[in-house]
C-alpha cells in the first residue's frame, strides 16, 4: 500500500526560502549600516583630529612705550679723599695725639717723631755754614786788598784775578752750605705729622717708641686720614646696560647696617672702558654722608634707575624663539598662518624684552609659540581678545623686591 504525499504543492520549502532570503537581506542591511556608520565615525574622527592638530595661540601686539627699568648691583663705598700718612724722616715715634675715629682739622698734629740723627746732621750743617762764611769773609778781605794794589802795578793782575775768583768760590760754598741747612731745617719740620685736610683718622699703624723708616717704599703707613662727609661709590655696570646709565643717572644706596634705609646719589663719572675679564664698566657715584652713617670700605647695594628708551617695541620674554637660525618671533598673518621674523634685542628687562629691530607696531605676535612651529603653519586664535599691549613698568632681572 503506497503512502500519501505530505507536500504535494511544495509550499513549505518555498516559505523557508523566503525566510532565508529575508534574513540574508537583513544581515546585508545591518552590515551595510555598520560599515556606513563606521565610515562616518572615521570621517568625523579625522575632522576632529585635524582640528585638534591646529594649535591654539594667544596673540600680543608689540607695545611702543618707554619701559622704566632699574638695575640692582653690588658696590663698594670709599672715602671721598683718603690720605695715608708716611714719615719723611727716620727716627722713633715720640708721641701720638689722635687715635682711630678721631675727627681732625687740617694742620692738626697727629704725632711727633724723635730724630736724633737728623738733629746731629743739622748741627753739623750749621757748623759747615759758619766755616764757609768765615772762609768767604777772609777771601773777601784778601781780594779787596789785592784789588786796591792793582792800580799801583805792585802786584800782578793774575794774582788779583786769582784772589777774586777764590772769593767768589767761597761765596758759592756759603750758598751750598746754606742750602744744606735749609734742607735739613725743612726735614726737621717733618718730625711733626699733620692732618692734610679735615677728616677722620681711620687707621693708626704705629705706637710710641716704634722705629720709623722713611717713605712709602721702605716704611709702613703710620696713619690714614679720610674725608667721610661725602663718599664715593664704585660699581661695575654690565656692558649691555652702560648706554642706559649715563652720568647723572639717579641711584638709591642701601647698606646692611641700616636695613630699610636708603641714601640718594648720582652717577658722576664713567671709566669709558670695558674690563675684558668681567665685561663691565666701572662707574663712580657720589653720595652725601654728612650724618656719618655710612663708612668707607662698606659693602652697598646700588639701585640704578636706568633711562627709558623712547618708542621701543616691547614683547614678553616668552615670545622669543631661539634656534639654529638665531633669535626670532612668530607672527600671524590675516590668513592665520605663521611667519617667523628675525629680531634683535635692545634691552633685556627680565619679563619684558625691548627689541632693537625686526618688528613693526602692527605685527601680531604669538605670546607663547608652540614647539617646532614654522613658517606657513596654520593656527587658531584663542578665545580671549588678542592684541594686548605690553605696558607699564618693567622690572629688571637684577632688581629685587
């Protein structure tokens, strides 16, 4: 007996085929959607990456102002006039009258020297003078007698001339002896050491009974007298700041023993030469010290107010770029592309730099240029308004406070 046909019309396989086709189409649609989404995401990520690759920069405009700056330098105080006192005659110190710190007037006797050798030389010189004067008187008497006999032809003219010349020679010896006496008398005056000007005794290097040698070469200084009513201040100014510190530049001076107190002075002289070992120029200031609060030899801190440079273009120090090509700054054009411009520095004021050349007042300068930035690089401007100028007082690297 034959079995009946369970799928005479073939509907079941056809349904399965349709279902499979639907699933295949759905899978294709899902894959296509996924691929499209990923491509869109990749494109979006590329756009974001490209946007992020463009650096954001802040701009400043070079300021045409006169920056006031100060220079803080160490210095040394010296007496306005200082005289070491040496002995002019040998001997032993007999007495001294002024010790260190004593105020003296010009002509005051500082000390006296006992000079037994010089005293004996003076006595001998005066005796030699007396002998010369006696010989000259005797020669004069003889010459006058022979001259009176010359008219009688009783003596030869040659003998008369000889007596006359002998008299003249004796007169010359008298003058020489007198000059020797005068010299020794003058040296006797040096037994008294006197102050050459009004001032203060700042050193005493001798005492009673000390052996005194002559001169600065063989003997030590005995006293030092200094005028301290005014003081000289010597300071070494770095070479690049010298043009900004002309004579007349005002300065304030402070010393460690009077903290918080300053004294006014001014630059009086410049050596007009650069010390090759230090690269500095020596300058001299004068400060009033009538109150006597500062001392010669004292260390001092000198605050120099440098002259402003008119119409100098100023930039933040952070805007400078140092590379193998030298010094430059990065400017931004109207198309937001970078143009590097070489510049030269006029004055380094610490956080602010004054430029000598290379920029114009209308240039837009990147305040902090990114590393590796070059010509033609595209940048985006920061949201803050660009073009802030560098104004106000600049402080030097060497200025404190």
